[in-house]
């Protein structure tokens, strides 16, 4: 097939396996864990990330990320830890963005010191905040944008540029945007990482992770990954391939629905503040416009002090107060009770996370129904 250009086309066709036996329209599932070794160019094995179904997912996501190569992992955290440990050894230092996924933060704080790896968290998200933390032994710089839960935006190009200037590997957690809304390699980032449990899967039923980048960088992650063993099973690869076929249409609808809800909530007197990069009132709207193809399906809002977050959530009829995000169904969480529960109330306030902050993962239901559910819970 000639090179595929359109993102929706890539979602559907890129990397698909031919069913040479029966001519079926979809990739067959190859569950084998045993392949030949005599006179073969490449010995296949699931933990080597080179089985047929693993290669389908890898080439699809690589195409979507404008990358040369990708690897499917069994979770987002497997992708994140393997990527970091591939480039780090005892005595090295990493600069992390201060606002990152809770699980990543926990892993860094719990595990890094065991291996003699140093790290700093930035004080803010400006380029200067990152550059200030770079030391002689800094080997990796790690960002996450839009961030959780306040949807703050980091300047991807500026960070990639300072990383290159200092000869540091740059990594991004691209989960919130999805490859349809943000392609960080275009700005010079070395590795784009996803919890594929979220938008890439999109149906709240697959645990997976993805790493995408240029071949040399991804090969290094693969080398470490073959020892760490966080590969995705072939059956899950099949399901993930199936999910990604609709990623293009899903993301378009997530973007549309979230923009609609954000605009409606922004003018509601029972809502104190809405955080969504697609609102012109968002402090980094211009930057988001420059580096994102769409603003995504995640938004957060502060309820007025007259309302109580728990009571509000219990009144919701359709939107589910539920962990995780990015499913076809709308879900909501209260960060003070979940991702940021381990911080003190004061620490949370410093980060701008009030007890009345709610993070909404806007699903694919009719947008009027999503709005209606929020309004009835606000007003009753
Ligand atoms: C969920 C999530 C992760 C971790 O992924 P798992 O699949 O749960 O291991 C990492 N980063 C972000 C932004 C996430 O939302």
C-alpha cells in the first residue's frame, strides 16, 4: 500500500495484517509464544515486542505520532518506567515537571533513590523553571501536557529545544491529548508516552501503554523492555488495534463535546471557574492552539462555595463518579479524594486544587444530555 497520510485512514488501515488464509477483513490474532530460530532474520517472542499483533499496534501508533517506531506495553506505567530506566543509571539526574500523573510521581519518589538516581521537580511550567533545574548529570527531561487535573499547558517546542541544547533526552506523557490532538515529535521531543488505557483504548476495558519515537531512541527502550518484560499480550494488541480504528472519530467528538460543556459551564453562576485549554479565558489558550490539533475531552471546574462536591456527584444520574478517564462514557472525579488525596489541604491549595474541584472526562453521549445531567445536579 502507498504511504498513508490522513490520520483517520491511518487509524483504520495502518499496519493491518493480511489474512492470507481466508481473506478476512481484519487482522488475525496470532497467539504463538514459540517461533522458529533456524535461518530467520528475527527471532519472534512476545517479550521481544516483535510478534505480528504487537507490530500492528506499534506501526499504527508510530504513524499517528509521526514517529518511526513504537512499542506496546501492558500498562502506561510499564511504558513510563521502562522508558526512564532505559536512559538512566546510578548517579544520573532527571528534571520532572511538577504537575504529573500521581502514579508517575509515586513511582519516582518510591523507587528512584533505591537505584541512586537523582531528580528535581520544577517549581512551575515555564521554560525557565525547567532550565533552572538542569544539572551536569541531567540525562532526561520529562513533561506532561495538558496536565492533570488543571489542564495546564507546557511549551513542548521550548522544552525540546533546551533538551537538545544540553544533550538531554526529552520525554512527554501525551495521554491527555492522544496522538490525534498532539504530535510532540513534530516539535523535537524524543519519546511520546501514553497510557493506552485511556483514549487509545477508549472503552474503559483495556490496560496498555505505548512509547513512540524515532528508531534509535525506541530501540533503546526496547532493549531495556526485553529485560523488564512489560510487553502487551497479543490478544490485548488485537483489542487495542480494534479500538484505535475509531480513535479519529472518537477524538473529534470528545473535542466537540468538551468545548460545548466548557463554554456552558463557564457562564454558569454556580461554577466558580472552568479549566479547559479550548476556552479563550484559559491562561495558555494561545500556546495550546499553537501546539495542539484539538483541545481534548478533559476539563475541570470549581463549584461555588455554596455547593458541596460529594453531594453534587451523588446527584448526577448519568455521569459516573469513577476512577480513570477517556472512555466513551462521561466520568467525573474529585482530585482531593483521589489523585491528590495524599497531599495536605494546604499543599493542594498551593497547586490550585480546591476540595470543590471536579475533573470531568467528557464522553461521547449527546452533549445536551451531558450538560442536562450537570445542570440538574447543580440546581436540585
Ligand atoms: C492513567 C495514566 C497513566 C498510567 O497509566 P496506566 O495505564 O494506569 O498504567 C499515566 N499518565 C497519565 C496521564 C494517565 O492518565
